[in-house]
């Protein structure tokens, strides 16, 4: 990207992984001003997910930011169906967790995963539309 050095993503990945590990395995958190340890564990998990997303973004796009603009994708038409498939798999996992693993994980885990899966699916559908029926036609001069 114009001679710019890619931002470091390892600190975000390591800290995010540790926070997710604490959320899923250890469950260590203060009660906080809301007097609820489980709420604090959930907040720690959301922060961990956010840090992992930032690390993924920096690793994939080699730049700082949060929103993957379509012009940054190397193969829009080939990647869009994969993104949609990942979104649908995430939705299926959220359904499984919400129905069968609710006692083993924090209560809103299925709901949060459903939100993430829906956003991923929406991004994939949008990319498929932009690469296909809504693509701008290139006029030849």
C-alpha cells in the first residue's frame, strides 16, 4: 500500500485470545459496580472478540481500520460466496450454542454469535450483489 508498513496485529491477537480464554474457561472477573460477575465476564468476552477482529483486519488488509471496503478485496466475486458461507455457518453455530450449549457458556453467547453471523452474511450478500447484478459496467473508450 504505497510503501507503508503493515500495522502490528500480534498484540491485539494475543490479548484478545487471553480475554476469550478467560471468558470461556476461567471466568475470572470482578463483580464491578453492577454487582454481577457474569456480566463482567461477558464484557471481557466482548472486548476480546473486538480485539480479535481488529487483529484479523490488520492481518488480512495490512492497514489500520475496522470496515473492510469492497475495493480492498482482491477477488470480490470469488470471496463473496465464501463470506456468505462463513456467515451462515456462524448462524448455525449460534443456533446450536443457543439451544444445546446454553448451560456451558454465558447466556447471551448464542445471541452475540447470531448478530455476528448476520453481519457477516449481510456483508457477503452485499458483495455478491455488487460483483454481480449491481456491478457498474465498464465503458470502453
